[in-house]
């Protein structure tokens, strides 16, 4: 196993840090790319992206420009990168989607201002080399781990998984439903956890927090967590009273959340609702101005 160097880069919001890793010329993820690292000093030949979220892909273009490295990314992940960070109207589309799911207009509209303020800092690499399950990159096997992001990848070698946000030691990775995403991200995530258990890596190097030294146990804990949350979500539904995702989120997460946390809560609630729909435990109703859900 080659030596692996961890770079801990600052973030302006929680969890206040993100990890990138360097091993034998491969840089795994790039942080936000706010000028925190002189990439030219790290001997980087290739950049491997786990997923398109800004704290992982935001510095990809600057890392490539500073080193001459090639950038490698999942095909679906890159398509969503362009869809989100490469289009000027994404904040408006996101706000409209949240309003459709019952989020009050004043909360949803904050997405527009925040999105336009944030997007200029994201410098993803255009036209990367595209990866898929089973590819090899710098001696690492590419594994698909959809859930936290639809095109999330991990990189596995000698029992060590560079895992992005697939597994985190102290918190449950956010599994949310967003516009133009795969229809059942929670189902995808639970399947990815099962595949992680089957692969049984001995160590996971995560995007946040400390290394995970018993990944199989952590994956099982997360499966149990989501099974409980699904039961709680199902219990919040009524057969006769349709509710929006926003309304169900109030029952699951309480009413006292700041707007950014509420949006995450709604996205998480929707991922659980859609998984219940996929399993026949809930029904989605698309008539009217808002999407609503009832118990089956």
C-alpha cells in the first residue's frame, strides 16, 4: 500500500473542514479551491473526484491547471456538475422545486440569492476523463457508491477505500432528493451500504472526520438508522390527509430549524418518502399546486 497523505482544507460552513488525499500522484478530491493549497508542490498527476458537491469538486480546475493533471469523474456525476454549477438558472429551478414540495416561499427563495452568490467559487474541470465501476486509476479500483450523490464514486486498493461522503464516522451522510436526480436516492444508498459490507474494506478514508476502522459495522449502523427513519416517516403519514414533504419534515425534524437546515430536512424527508412510495408503503399525489403524500 503506498503512503497516503491527508490534506484537511477549511470550509466556511459546517462541518468546517473537508479532507483530500494524495497517494502516488493521485489527488482524491480538491476542497472548495479557495487557494488553500499550492497543488504544484504535491507531485499530482491525476485528480480523482468522488462526487460533484462543491467541497469536493470546487477546486478541480485550479488543481488541474496548477499541475497539468488529468481530472477523472463519474459520467453521471459530471453531467449533474454541469447541470448545477454550469447553468445560471439552477438556484431558481431549485427554489421552484422546493416550493412545489411545500416549502414556504420566503424560505425557498433564499436559495436563489445564496446559490448565485456561491456558484462563482465553484471551479469544476470541464470535460474530465469519465469513470465507471471496475475501472482502474493509478492502481485504485473504481467503485460506484450512489446515494449521497447519484454519481458518487469510491476508490479501493488493498482494503482501503477513499470514500468521499459515502461513510462518515460521527454523522449520517445526507441522503436527499433533489430536482432532476435519480428517483430513489435512499434505495441507492442502502444498496451501496450493502455492497460495502460485501466488499468488507478494512479502512475507509472519509471526506469529513476521522478514518473509519470498522467500515462493515458502520455500514450496518447506517442501514439500521435509515430503517428506523423510514418507520418514523411512515408513522407521520395519514391515509386521509395528504401532506407535503415540508409538512412531514416538521413532524420528523421539529419546527425550530433555520432555513438552510430546513431545506436539508425537507430533502432528507423526501428521499425517505420516495423510498416508501417505491416499497408500496406510501402514495404520492401529483395533482394540484404541491406534491403530497399519504399512507398506503
